[in-house]
C-alpha cells in the first residue's frame, strides 16, 4: 500500500507540477487560457503514454487515463494543493490493489468525481472559515 501512495505522489509531482510548468514555459502563446489548456493536454498525453507499458492498455483505457489525468490537473490547478490530486490518484488506483474482480468497476469514475467535488468544496469551506477567523483577530 505504501508503494501505491509513493506512486501517486511521484506521478502527481512529476506530471502536475514539473512537466506542466515546464511545458507551460516552453509554449509561446499570447493567450494565458490557451497556454493552460495546451499545457494540460500535452502533460496528460504524456501521462497516458507513460501508463501504456505497464499493462499494454487498449486505446479506450488510454483515453480514460487521459481524461483522469485532466481531472487530476483540474484538482491541482483549482486548489493549488498537489496533495488533493495525490489523494484522488491513490483512491483511483485502489482497485489495482484488489485481486477480486470488482463488479461495479465502471462506477469508479462517478464515485471519484463525487468524492473529489466534496473534497474540493470542503477544502474551500475550511479555508474560508480560517481566513474569516484570522481576519477577526487582525482587526482586534
């Protein structure tokens, strides 16, 4: 299990931080939005290709990995918190730990999305609460 935590941490740091920002630096686009979008797409193409040698996935599975990578990028860019993306990556990889065939495997993405939205909103609620709390102390 520790190996899977380390894999999630390593992959998220490599793809969401290192490669994303390097690709973003290299791209010479005037529009910041286009730079972000192309950086996310290129990063996640590399993320998908890197997973191919592991199990020789078919094209639909690589597309699923690509979309999941975009989702992890969204989590990181929306919150600025790489650990949230790592947690979701680890959660996404959990079925791999199991040798039992998961009957509802196709619901994994929906469940991940719901949990992620809950985590993001919880993060922002806690952040908002602490900002209000600290601003009260500063005013006193």
